[in-house]
C-alpha cells in the first residue's frame, strides 16, 4: 500500500524560518551528486535568515501552465524561480508528491542579497524544510523530528551544498570525517561534542566591502578544483584542520581556533587565485581590513579573527565577552565598508517551524 495520501483539494502548506551559516572549515570542490571533496564545519547565524511559505496543491488533469510560482520579497524573481524549478526536478524522485503538485512559494530575507551572507544556504534550507514538512503531512509513516531534519538536510544539499548545514544550529559538520561521529557526505550533523563555554554565543559582525554579485560563481569555482594542481593538498589540509578545530572548540583554545579559521579563509582564496584560469575576489579593502584585525588582536590580545566566504566581504568572529573591547575596531572598519555597511549577528539555534498566516 502506498505510504502517502494524495494532496487534498484545498492543498497543504508549511512555513519555516531558516538561517544562513558561515563555514570556518571550508569545502571547495565537489564530486558525484553534489557531494563534498572534504568535510566542512560552520556556525549557524541567528539574525540572517530566510522566511519561506510553500502551498502545494494538486495539479489539475491536463494542466500545462507553470507549476511553480515564486515570489521573493513581495515580487516575482524569474532568475531564482528558474533555479527552483531545476531543484524541484532534481528532488522529485526523493519527494514523489512533487510530480503531481503545483507549488506557490513565497520567500523573504532579513538581509540584503549579495551582502556577504550565503543567501542560497538559508533559502534552500528553508525550502527543503517546507517540502519535507508537507511530505510528512501526507505520509502515513510520520517522521519524527530527527528524521525530518536529516531528510531536509539531505534535500537542501541537492540545492546548495552549504544549505545542508543550515538545517541545524550552532556548530555543524557536513562531510565524512573519522573524528566526527555520524558525519557523512549525504547530510550535515550537529557537532557531537561538548562545546567549551567560551565558544557559546559567538558573535559575527559581517563587514560589507562590496555588495555586488561576485564575478565568478561558487559553482564555477568548485568546477575549477577539478584538475587543480593543489587540490589533493587542499583536501588533506582541510581534513587535518577540522580535526584540530574540533579539539580547540572542546578545550576552549582560542589561539588554535583563530589560527585555523584564518588559515582556512586564506587557503580558500589561494585555491581561487591558483585555479586555471585564476581569479581574485578580494578587494583592496578586504586586505586592509584583515591586516587591521590582526594588528588589533596582537596589540589588545582580543579573541577575534576573520573569515571570508567566496567573496570580498569579511566575517569578524569573536567571543561574546569581547564585544565592548572590539567596538572601536568595528567603528574604524566601517569606513572601509561600502557605505559603512555592516551586519551585527551571532551564532543561532537553527531553523524554526512557523504558523502559516
């Protein structure tokens, strides 16, 4: 007997809030069906999130119009709608009701697009949670919360690799690593260790150097890792760094945490610069900000470091009790940002199911 009911005439809906994340251990390079060439570790953000509502209705017999209607921040967004259509086709074998459904998707962000925050991570994780939630409503074998989040992480990965980490809060790992119990390339898992109190409530101030869409997409950058002369050394480096970083998080070792986090950021951009063709996403202000952060840390002893995604914008990562000490630095760095733009955020608890209005 089919374990799924058919969509009711009035349809079903789900609403989820899902945050973005920033990787401390970077993954760069893919294989197979959106699988990572090395494991990564991230912190989930709190204030930078996507709100998504999905209404699924049964497709009328003979209907030939668009099956996906997508609204972003109150307006149609054809470019992202096209990406969602490709994503839905990719996951229909995993979520069978989609083959007979019309979807109305409304989404909005609390942060500006291309602001140095991984919008695809929050967007795709929120969408995956909504779709898995609706599937769960249809199922006669209802998934518990653990199984629902695991499937949502798996589905989110197929839309955006980093999105699978946004399904969980705090520190999250994606990719198999022998030191991380339960880790796998298929979906992300919460970091299964006791986190030292000094690494709870980590702050992340995002410094917007350039708000424009980057000139080389992350997808193109991942492809350039195929045949990269330093690829194998990079995967080995990331593997070793992750093992050391987990120990530092357990032991409250900020010195090691800072060293590894900045090394990972610079290594990521080194891979881009040494690709063929090579490219540079950092701006002159990016380098100036990094130097000022290191100088301030050396002079003050503050527990603070930087990281970057595949772009020019800086994430200033620091301990919760260091914020007051860092305010003068943050004010000084604002002058190097685009229109003095920055976003104050911190580590968050992960997605939240909302009541649909």
